[in-house]
C-alpha cells in the first residue's frame, strides 16, 4: 500500500514536466512611413496547416498580446488601407515584436453621381363626406 501511494505522489510530482508551456507573444504595430502606431489592427494566429488558433486586435496604442503554447505558427496582420502581412513565427519563449505595415496603393476610378427629377405627377383628391342635415 505504501508503494502505491508513493507511486501516485511521484507521478503527480513529475506531471508538470510533460505539460505544454505557454508563452506570451506580444508586439506593437505601426505605419511604415509615419511611424504612427495603428489601433484595431487584426492579428490572426494559424498553425502550419492553416487552421485558426487565436486572434486579437491592437489597442489604441497599437499593442497586442496573446498567450500561446510553444510551436510553429503563421501570423497575419491586416488593417484597412494597408497591405496584409503574413510572417512565420517559431514560439519557444516570450516574444515581443515591432511590426511595420506599408500602406496599400488604392487605384480608384472617377465616380460620377448624376440625379434626375421624377416626371411623375401625383394628383391628390380630397374627399369629404356630406354633412348630416
């Protein structure tokens, strides 16, 4: 009986050695030209088989933070008006990055707004009931 209890306690002692360790992946995202930090940039983490793992967005100062298990990932940063950036990430310890996004060239054609007045005429008749006598 003592051997069984000793075996169970030693198993509980070594159990954390086999568990996955989480690491903090954080960073700040800025505009490549102005250096201004970008709020609400979408940060998406996928594994190597393109399966969604986790996602977040940056705060008002362009900061983000995620807690992930160690491993190989693909990180995608996207923001309206900027080119989407995808980078590999090998996470083995806490990692902090400074990411710079470049603005996307928007080729827009001329837009012409034209209005017309309706040619339909509406005729309203007012009907009143005869008054009782």
